């Protein structure tokens, strides 16, 4: 491995900023943002949610007319188009629930929780359990041990693993295009479900009050278990309420399938469901994984370092309209998650000149970056003298980037 990979040192975007790294404190950054950007409007947030519900309802109505199209080819094309567009709308609704989880939907904690629980349950997302672990992710982003999302293995961890027949086979084929395609497809289709069931990709010390995991990839680390390792005893009731919402939606879908048919429910609901979680995994992964962005060990990590280790990206009309600009303005969200998405652009523009080279943005192809990042960002180095862990990328990939 050492002969085919090299450590990539951070390269940040070339912006001339007014602050040095030592000046980038939480308070100093916050002072640059206009006060009204922190104002949360229940009316405005509900209006966005209502818009998305109207979109979803109209799409369902149109989908129910597809069987009247004259040819199988037209019907197949219409269902494919429906699944994609409804997936975009559903992703927007997911993001509304995300706003609720952060308390940026409104000033009412009760309204935030009710809307978040209802919207996420409709999408078969465990609201309270996700909210709890997602808060930990925000608290510890970039921490090699305590972050809960897309924490990479270190060189030492990889070298310490006992070789198996499977690992030897993977080593033989891991640089082939077919292997990359199959693993990326699995990552996009099943990554969200594996995270919910087994807490995969979380740090080794990311559990509350327990320090270390109860075992790799076990159901004790499930987001659906009220008594599992992810939650404290005080949070048991919230997880039970979460599961109740999922049971209500799951039962409703089963009831509808008894007279509409399982195949029709699969087309109406399951296909958009997988589109939603494809976008969720892709967006989250690319916000927090970049060849130039390091992780940090216990001694060097700070909240601001972690938050500034996120990456803004561009996704055109779909990102700005359907996805509520979550792709475009994520750095400011990690710094100040209570800023509503409709103020994120203004808040970002206010802090970018101050952040200077510490602000990262990628304006290239989102899906191309997904494929490139997935095939290059696999392992990080052990901590350097400053406590940073840099990505070890294939030498061929590094040459392309340079």
C-alpha cells in the first residue's frame, strides 16, 4: 500500500481573507453574520413544507394516471420520471425535518419536534434517534474518534487487521472499475439503512457515556432500539415515540397495498424512498469527505476546526429549489445549525471574506466528485505533529488532482 499511495496535505480554496487561523473563533465568526439571519419563522417554514406537500400530492395524482398511457414503454418511462422527481421532492421534505431536528424550523420546540417527527416518519426516518446522533455529529465533526458520520479508518487500524480470504480478494480487485461501480452503488442504495441499523461509519468513541462501541456493526448500535447503546436511559421514551411513528406509516403502507397491490405501492413509495436516501447519503458524504480536508485527534480537534472541515458544493436548480440549498451552504450550517436554510446564503456571504482560505467550496460536477472522492478517500494517515490525519490517496489520483 505504501508504494501506491501518498498523503495529501490540505489545499484550501484561494480566497484572500481578513482573518488568520488564530482569529477564527466561534464568536468572531458569529459577529460577521447579520442578526436577522438567526430569526426563525414558523410561517415561512410551514409555507415551504406546504409547497413540498403540494408537489408530492400532485405527483402521486399524476402517477395514478400512468396506467392509462397507451404503451408499456410510455408507462415505464413515466414511472421512472415519477420516481426521480418524487425522490427530489421527498429529499426536500427530509431537509425540512432536518431543520426541525436542529430547531431552525421555528422558535417553538414543540412545533419543531411534532413536524420533524411527522415528516421524517412519513419518509420512514427515525426522527428522534436520528436527531440525537446527528447532534453528536455536529458537536464532534472532524474528530477521528467521536464523530458519528463517515469516520475513516486510520493506517494503523488497517494494518492491524488480520488478513482474511475476503480482504485478500478485495485487495486484488479494489482498483478495478467494476469493483468501484459495485461498491459505490451499494454505498448509495444501502448506506443509510446500514447506518440506521448498525451505526456504521461512526467513530470508535462516539457513544454517549459509554466511551467505546458495544461491538462493531451489531444491532445493539441500532437507531431503532430504545435500550440500545446509542442512547441514554433518559432518551428511551423518545426512541419509542420514534418507532411508533414508523409503525404507523409502515402499517398504513401495508394497508394500502392490500387493495392497491404491493407493486403499485413499491412504485409510488419505495422507488422514491431509495432516491431520497441516495441523495441523503451523497450529500452528507460529499459535505464531509474531501481529499484536502483532514480529520483531527483528541488533542488537536476543536469545534471550529471541525465545522470548517465541511465543504460547500453546487447542484444547480434541483439543489437550490428542491433541496432547499442544503448542498450549497453547509459550512455555515455546521457552524450555526439554528440558522434557517432560507438565511444560509446571506449568512455564508457574510462570513466568507472573513474565513478566507479556511472556507472550502467545490463548483465542479457533484456526481463526478462523488465517484472520484469515493474511489480515492479510503484511509487516513496516523496523526502528524499537529494532530491532523490526512487522506492517503492513490498516487495516480493525486497526480490527476495536481
